[in-house]
């Protein structure tokens, strides 16, 4: 019985330590690098890039057309562990893209930009 109590105590303290040590990234923001805001592109193959956030384990990228305020379509909703994402946007139209950083307990707000494919 005493061994079980010690084991439970170790498990509980380890779990709490993980939460306490987790980087509180909610006050950070993702710096979007490319494409620039309101970019006009002629190539349908688009490479998105952003800076890393210290303490983030993954990033959520979402792409909508024409924008997130009034989306007619969510083109992409993906989670990646890198700071870049490549995709093909098949329709020549306006898009909005956004990124947020996440770890198991916290996340940043979305950083958003627009672009147009001609």
C-alpha cells in the first residue's frame, strides 16, 4: 500500500511539474514573414513562412477565401511542426491566411495576412 501511495505521489508531482514548466506562450505572437501582407502573386504554388515562437511545439495554419470574417471556403486547416508550409491555391482570388503557435497547455492568438492570386 505504501508503494502504491509513493507511485501515485510521483505521478501526480511529475504531471504538475510538466504544467508548471510549460512555456506560457499566450502573450507571444507569431511573426509572419512571407508572403507579405496584401501580396499579389501570379504563381498558384505558395510558400508560407513565419518565425518560431519559443516554447511552441506546433503551429496551426489556416487559409480562407476571401477572408475569415466572411469565409466562403476554408481552404486549409493544418497543424505543422515547422515554420513553413507550401500549398497550391488553385483558384485566382483573394485569400486570408493566419498562424498561431501551440504547446500542450497554451496557444498564441492568430497572426493574419491577406494575399491575392491573379
